[in-house]
C-alpha cells in the first residue's frame, strides 16, 4: 500500500517533470505489482523520441535523489492513452 509520503513524492516528481515537459500526462500512481516497496508513476510520454529521452533522464535523476534522501523507490514509466481511459 502506498503511504502518504510516497504519494506526495510521486506527485513532486511528476510536477517537476510537467513544468519542464508540459505535454506529459499523468495516468496513475500505483504500487508496483513486482514489489510492494516500489511505486510506479505512469505517464504518457512525448511523441518526440528526443524529448522522451530527456524526460527519462530527468525522471531518473529525480527518482535517485528521492531514493537517497527518503529511501523510497519511485519509477516513472511510459503508459498509453488506453490505460489512462481505463484508470
């Protein structure tokens, strides 16, 4: 189960990404089905491959900072519009 701090930090990551990449869309924030200690932030990535790589790089840096500061494992993953409609 995702705790309040994990949810808050997941939104912090998304908000920082959204500031730099306004085309990002949040699909959902879920507990990883692979590990109860990981949180997945599912987003719809930009269509441009170079922009997507920039998003992934920034997300990786933000996630690493949170992991070092708080010990939480939060991943930003690519999702589809169909998954957003289902969520």
